[in-house]
C-alpha cells in the first residue's frame, strides 16, 4: 500500500509551480498516507529515497528552501468545462515541514484543505506506483505522467495549447511552440518511453499554420513493465502486473519457503539474492526470452538460498 499514490483527478489537473524535488516529496508523502483516515498525521520521508546518489548533496543543501516553498506553495484548481476560468480554488498543501540535520528525514503534514483530494476517495481518482514516479527526472515528465495515467483507460487525452501552458505554468516560457514541443513535450515523451509503465505519441492540431491543440495517445510500455515487475513490491494478492502470464522470480522463490524461513528473510537480503541470481542468469542463459530468464533467475535464487542456508 505504501508504494501506491492515490490522488483525486481534480488535484492532478491542478496548476502548480512545483519543482522536481517538491513533486517527488509530495508523491512520497501521499504514498505513505492511511487513505481511510479522517485527518492527516505527520508523515516522514527519507530524503535518500527521493534523490539519486549523484544529486543527493544538492538536495540536502537546498532542503531549507524546499521546505519553505512546500509550506507556502498553493495549488490552483479550476472548474472543468463551460465554467472553466469562472471558478477556482487555491489550497495550501503543507501546514508544517520539519527537518533535523543528520537524521536525513523530512517530516511534514498536509493541510486539512487537502483532505477531499487525498483521503477516503471513492471516485474520480488516479493510482500509480511511487516506484515508477521516482524514476522520472523532469518536473514536466512527472506532471504529464500523472495526467496521462488519469486517462489511461481512454487511451487518449486532448487539450488546447493554451490549457497545456496553463497547467504546466508555461504562459511566459517557450513562447514559440517549436521550443515548447522540443523542451517539454519531446523531453517527456523520451523519458516516459525509457522509464515509465506508459508512454505516449501525439499529434498537433492546427488552425492554418497555428498550433491550437495537442492530442496525446497513451500506450502501455510493455518493455519497461517487464523490466520493472520483478523489482516492484510483492502485491497483497490482488491482481497486478506480476500476475497472469508474467512470472515473478521473487514471488516464486518466496512461495518455496516455509513460514520460518520467511521470517528470517529480510527485504534487503531478498534483493541481494535476486540481484546475484539475475547476474548469473544473464551470464549463462543464451535464450534471452523473458520467461526463460525469469525461470533461470528463480532456479539460481533457490541455489543461493540453499548455499547460504
């Protein structure tokens, strides 16, 4: 459950000026929520989780400024449809942020105004895995990823260029559509194709020579889903990407163990065994089809467990 982000669609469509770090902190905090609660507790997120090792020093250096922005920042939600622009709602996101040097954790609490958009959601919400979201490195990629996940079942999203600029806060930036396309849309397209469970293609709608709209076509990214499924958290038994025709070496390995053996197996040790088994499989398996490799990984995991027994 703590790997799943659940947001109201109105929140995803909202305009915000969050940086990449701020979006990652926000999503990580949402993933840790008890979504059946009536109030928000203080949430704690390890900063090492929201940044790569290569840019961790940059995050720690800027954490005071980031915390200040998080408590001051507002999200602007507008009505959709004919009344768009006539009605809007501004909401502060966090009421408190706390950081103590040396501990490496950021503590924060959402404002009560955020409750309708994060707690006890029964309809018009979007789900995605924080594991995938944290792979994305651009604030435009993360925001567009959320917008596309919201309409994944429809396989298409269409919006005006004006609306796109408004949602992403780009009214004054990249005034030429050519630059907007290359710096924002194309960069996001390439990153989602490489790292996310969905990707998009798109078509620019024009009136004469003027770009007036963008049509995004949403596709399942099978190659990335298959790459990621073995490293994603084991589910609680509900249907997920690791069910059905896709084999999960970690799941099969754990099903082989007794309850006593499972109690002695930490998540860190499981990851170590999986990684060593995967390395061996990739060195020794000539048939690189997904099923064969995964079965070989599973066999190596069993051997490594017996060896270390």
